[in-house]
C-alpha cells in the first residue's frame, strides 16, 4: 500500500478530486433516489385463485383445491402449498423455497394450472399471480349521506382524476359491491308464458351482442362489417324481445321480469365517522416515489379541480408520505445529533484540525455509499437511514487509527508529509483487514432471506458500502489532507475561543497520555503478572452468562410489540347470520369507539395545557372507519373481492401520530376500547390489534392431520389450555361450523322421466343463484347479467319444495316428485396444507405478563408427542414462532461462515493460526456486553438484538487486531515480550478508547429516543454500543494476557529476570 499512499499524499489535487467525486456522486444519487418508508418485500408467494360462484366450501375443496394440489404435486422450488376452500371458490398460496427464481416458478405453475381440464364448467378462469408488496401511498375516504350508486359514480370520477396525475398509477375503489344487473322472473310468470330461466337467458344472449361480420373487399377499398346491438343498462335490457308470436305481438323482458340495475347481492358497506363512504386506495408501483406522489395528490385536493357536490367530503385517512417523512426525519435527526457528538469527542481528544479531517471522513464515506445506491437498487428509506446511524461511529474508527498514528509520527519530529506516509503505511494492514472483518460480520445480515431479510438486507448493504468508502477515504484521502493541513496562519488562530479550546484539548490529551502511561500501563502489568487468574475470571463470566441464558433468567423474545397509529377491532359472527345481527354488533363497537374518542380528547386537552402535547393536535382519534362484510386492507396476499359476507365486520381507529397525541400508547387505547366493548352476544371471535409491525400471531399453532374429528379434539383441548394462561387473550381457532346446507339427490322417478342429475342441479342453480346470461364491460366495471327467481321466492325451504322442474319433453313436474334433499351443515372454510386438513389455533398475548416463547414451549412439550401418537395430529408452530425459527436458524447457519471468514482475515496479516483466536476471544465478551446493555437500558433481548450481536463480532476485533500487530512489531524490533505487550497497550490506549467512545456516542441519540419510528432498530444499536464498550475493557486487559499465555506454551524470549523487571517498572 506504500506506493498508492505515497502518490496520493504527494498529489493533493488527486486527493481533493477523489473527495469531490465521492461528494458529487453521493449528491447526484441522493437527488435522484426515491423515498419510501420500507423497501418492497418479496414474499416469495404465488397465489392461485379460482372462483366457483355459488359453491359451498366442501364443493370448492373437492372440485377446485384438490385439483390444484394434484397439479402442483412435485413442482420444483416449492417449499409448501396452502389452500383455503371457501364459499364461492378456492385460494391456494404457493410458498417458494429460498433462492428460487420467482418468474421461472410462476411460469411453471401457470402452465400446470392451465393444463387442468377437470375444473367444473361453472368455475371461472384461474388467476395465477406472484404476490409482491406495493406500498400504500395514501388512503382517501369519500363520504356522504347519498346512496351507493351515486357514491360509486363520484368515487370513479375521483379515481380517474387521480390517475391523470403524473406520479399516480394505481388507484382502486374499495368496499362498494360490484355492479350487477339482476333479471328476476317468478315461477308463476314462467308457467304463465311457458318459459324457463334458461330460455330467457338464451334470448338475452341472442338479442344483446356485438359481432364482427368480416370484410367487404370493394373496388374502392375494404369495408368492415359489424353487427352492433349490445345493451348496457337495465332500461335497455327491458326492451329485449323474449318471444314473438304468430299474430305479430312480442313478449318483452319488461313484461315478465323485474329488472334491477344495481349491485351484487351480499353485505359490504363502509362508513367513515358514521357516514356512508367509499374508500379510495392509492398505491405505488415499482420505484415510484411516495413523497412526490403524495405531494401531487395534496396539491390536487387543494386545487379547484376537485369540485365535489355539497354534503360530500374527501378525507385523507392514511398518508404514508407523512409517516415516511416523520420516520426518516426522526432517524436523520438522530444521525445529525450523533455526528455532532462524534465530532465533539474527536475535537476533545485530537488536535482540532486533525479532528476535523478525521470527522470529515464520515460525510465523505456516506456520500461514497450513496453513490452506490442506484446500482444496488436501494432507496432513501427508514432502513437505509438507520443503517447510516449504525455505522456512524464505526466508519470513523479507521480514520481515528490512521490520524492518531500520523499525529504520533509528527510528535517524533517527522515532517507532515513523511508522518502522513509512515503513519498510514504502519497501520494500513490492520486497518484494511479490520474493515474486511467488519464486512464479514455483516454477512449473515446481508444474506438473510424471507421478510426479515427484505428489511435488514438494506441495513447490511448500507453498512458495507459505508465501510468500503471509509476504507478508501482513510487510506487515500485522509493522509493527503492531514499532510497538507495548515497548522499556523489560519483564520481565528489567535482568537480567545481557539486558545481556550486548544488549552482544554491539550489538558485532556495530556491527561489521557499521563493516565495511559502511569495508570493503565501499571494496571496492565499487574494483570499480566496474574494473567491466569484474569483468564479464570473471564472464563467464569462467560460460564455465568451462558447459565443465565440457558436457565431463562435473561429474557429473550423474538419480536417486541411496536407502537402503531392504527387500532383494528374485528368481529366474526356465526356464518350465515342475517346482516342486521352483524350490524348490531358493529354498532356496539362503534358506540364504544366514539365514547373512547371523546374521553381521549378530554385527556388530550389536559396534556396540551401541561405542554405534553402540541396545541396543533385537535383529536386523538382522527377518524373511525367501519367496514361491514370485510376487513380493512393489511399487508399480505390480497383477499378475493365480491359482494361481502354478512358474518364479518371491522372497526378501525386511525390515531394522531404518537407525539402529537401526547405519547398515548395505542396498546392502552386498544385495551380501553376492548373493555368498553365487552362481550358481544353470539360472536365467535372478537380481536383488537394495535401493533404497527408483526411477524405473525404471537401464539399460532397449526394442527395438521387427515382425520377431521381428531383435529377437532386437539383444537378444543388447545383452546381450553390457552385460556388458563394469564395475559393470553383473543383466543380463536379456524374451525367453525358453516352455514346450513341442503344436499339434493335425484329420485329414480326423475331418471325415468329422462332427467339427469346435471339437469336437476342446473335448474336449481339457475333458480336460486341465477343463470349468468352475459358479462359486460361498463366503463371500468365488469358487470354480470343474472337471470333468477325474485328475492321473495328464494327465502325458505318452501320455495325449493315449490320449484317446478322441466323435463326433456317439456313437462313440468314438482321438485319433490323427482328429487329428495337432506339438511346438514357445511364448513365456513376448509384450510389445507401439503395435502392435509389444517385447523389453526391463534391468540394474542400481553408480553408484560407472559412471554410467547414460554407458552409455546410448555404447550409443545405437553401435546406434540401425545397427539402425534394417539390422534395422528401434527402440532406445527406458526405465526411469529415459525418466523423466529426460520430466521434464527438461517442467521446461525451463516454465523459459522462469518466466523471462518473473520479468522481467515485475521490469520493472513498476522501469519499465525493461534493469534487470531486471541483476538476473537473478545467476541463472546462483546455479546456479554450487549446483554448487560439491554439490562441497563431495561430492554428485552429480541431478534434485532441478535442481529446487532452478530454484527458486533466484526467490530470488536478491530482494536484487538491493531493491538496485536503493534505487539508483534515491537517484538520484531527486539523489545522484550512483557515490555512489548505493555508498551503496545500504552501506545494503542488512546485510539482504542477513542474508537470505542465514538462508536458508543454515535449510537446514543438512537438509544435515547423513545420513538416508535425507531423502536425496532434500537435493540440492534444497544447491542453494538454496549458490546463495543464492554469489549474495549477486554481488549485492553484480557487480550494482552492471552497473548502472554499463548507464549507461555510456545516459549518466551524474555528471561525470568527480564520478566520480573518488566512487571516492576
């Protein structure tokens, strides 16, 4: 490295140009990078949806789900297949194996699904798509007391205007039923005119169509032929001729049918603050910028282009741009504060100009890292900014080592240029390999797969890019700047402030040097003399810590509860209940929500008066969204759309931001709401959720088996046992009896009349579900035209018994004369995984009372083996527990690789197999420091803490590497063994202390901020900060001891007398 270092030191123009390239590249990249709250998450899931309208879950399972499972059996790169048979179709989710090529597997699955020829003719074309998250930009609510038709028309107009904006490409209207034209003909009318529903449906098809007729090739050119007669509205359908008679009279559809041009039958409704509403969801696609898109939408809403009728309002209920700006702003503020603190620490311990150039390495390295963002597909997000915070104190370490060594050579009398060259060359090898070991330590985070990987890969990439840039800066840019810095004749040189600062800094520097020589060195010699006792104490600390971890006295949980700004309350009623019962349940939840909102507003006034909340905040609960027949959108595979379901509803509280609402906890608001709602009669499930980030249900068990009765027994036992645990609530299982079912069979008498089971089933389906005559495109809506009985003839079993069946000869016979039926119950849904039926038992948990890990461990020990042997039921951990197992397994499977790389990177410059082990001995003590740090900060160890501990492994060895290299160099110069160790420790004391303090101080603002925006990264920062601090003590005392112990076995160069003198002086 001497040649490039010497060339750059002697060529200040090249040094400055390289710095300018870094800064300009970073600025240009930053100006062109998009902003987002979190990166796109590749879930590695392919969804297959097949609609089988009117089918029960059991029919959907046998006719659709089993066919899909058979077709995909043995498909490559598939980890597992789950499917849900529901009323009206089947949804299958194919989870890909890690590392699988999504597009290749998608094409393979599409081919296999398209090849299925045994789907029922009534089923619709399968939809196969890869699920990727598309971030929400904004959610709007268009509310008014008008009816759904006017509301949807106005919402469609708003959607079109939004799509005209340059930065908006995806807008959907939610929670309004799809349009449908229902043509209802009574049985009496059919008999009166001798018609059937099938005949009416075919008449509509023949009369309403557009059909190309080919081309006329005339002498003057080609003329296209086209028959145009497609109708699009209920009034137009009314004019269709159903039958013409010999006397010239015509029977039109209006004469025999009630034509409803309205919405699909079902239960789907949305209200905002009690007023009828349509929800407009705006999402980004690909690399679209959330902040820019949101700004355009706000400008459009404030402009004259938005002209809503009187009494209609358009309100923003969620704005991801605000959340993104708030999160990035919070994190950036922490970064600036950390940068200032690091600069102050450097200026206190180093000469001011030296400190400035050392600190300048931070923005230069960050700019260099930013210039690499476009090529790596990174954006400005909360995670990338958090990556900068984590590396803030680390990237200055190599600059501190280089700058301090250059300063040492200057004090020896070297010229500034010679000192810059010699000082940098002396530490170049340990600095380069130290940075490489840190990069190796972040390897497990870089290659982490799954949803956690999508989050933390970005942080790992930022750290690696910054480390590479800082290495180049410290080796090629920094020495030139230090060599050519002005040490006299600069601005304010003789000012009082500069003189005061120089005096203060001189005292601190002299004090540290005095302490290192007379305090630390003396203590080190004592420790070296009793090195085996020191080693024994250190080993005892490790044993005690491992014992505490194994005994469970040190709490570890996978995922902490993270404060959110939205509270969801979901109610599940028995399947098939009348809509008014669900409506009554929702009214209870709404009433409680409005009462709670009023109470919170009173409390907010008190907080504002005391200065604990800003005066600009008007309400704690900004809005209350009620959805009947569905649920509010969540992250994950999309739910099928349709007319909604009468048994499910949700009320959502949108809260003001955390600090705006006076730091009121959303968890407390959730619990107060739950208490106010109480028990809802007949509700199967009532859940309340407030966490903003979740790795899945806190308690989730999948019970898998082939015997349905055994699955019921196991799920009942598990639900009852969960109820015994304090702090466990919202317990439910996925097995529920569904709607009542009428199963129809054909009689022998019917077969004698020429009827088949298909004839019977078709006529029953046409009468009660309807015959789909046409499907038309009206604007942006796909509208079905259905022919069926009137609603009052589809309300009781008596209507089925009164049904007349048409035989092939045209005769009409009573339904009961050709068919029998029996009553039963179907399922609300049927869940399957890898060919077996599944019942999922889930629950939420109060982590302050009991840890989910404890509950899971006890239940698995109690039931897993017993059920497997007696019930043939497999108990599989799902939700958060499954995510924990996968993430931790993957993390620790790559950890040995990182350790091997670190060992190799240490062994190469040291030319030793044993010395790297001495250096790596600080790694477990760094982990102990991280655990102690969590205890001091009052925080639990979580998955993010483990990421910090793993990343810490490469950081803590750097100081030890420089120390051991210094010892080796002194020994090569002929200094005695003990003297070399003590002298190297004294020489490296200041840079070791300084690098540790800057790393710790750089993370203090992040650790000290009680902000939900940074909650999930704080444990990682705690691990890094406290681990480095604790490992510093080990580096300064234990590593020298282990170095001597190693040479106790390999042979000393010192005589006993020399060792005695070295200990005493």
